[in-house]
């Protein structure tokens, strides 16, 4: 079991400090993923890459839950990989991502 997967198991077992360790372990990768997502977005946003990663962390800590099984599950996949894993079309995944972006935008505005 890798360090990250061990931390995810600890989070699910109630270890509050494990989520901070997990983010510290993957911070650079999360930052790069956020940068890629924001760069692809045609919408103007008030968030920058760092703010997006920090907002994600704060929301996970606030919820006190993390339901990822391993590193790949936590860091999310390509649209095609997500569609395959869920047994749906890439169009469905793209539509769901758009809904998620709109909900996040609305939540951040309020």
C-alpha cells in the first residue's frame, strides 16, 4: 500500500490529520491539475489555481469526509477514463462537469 493510499485509509478511519498530510503529499500535482482545468475553461473566473486547490482542501476538511480509495481515485481521471469507470458516455461526463462548475460558481458567489 502506497503512502497516499495509507493516508486515505487513515482519513476514512477518522484520523483528522491525515487529510492534511494527503494534500501536502499531492499539492504540486493538484496545483497542476487545477491549472490545466482553469486554462481549458473559457469562462472568466475569480479563482486562480492556488485558490481552487485551497478551496478544495477547505471543503474536504469542513465535510470531514474523503471517499477516495487510492491516489488515482482521489486525483480524478481523464474524461474518457471517468466515462469508462462509470459506464457512461463521455458526453454525460462533460455535461456533469459543466453542471459541477456552475454549482461551484453559484456557491462561491453567495
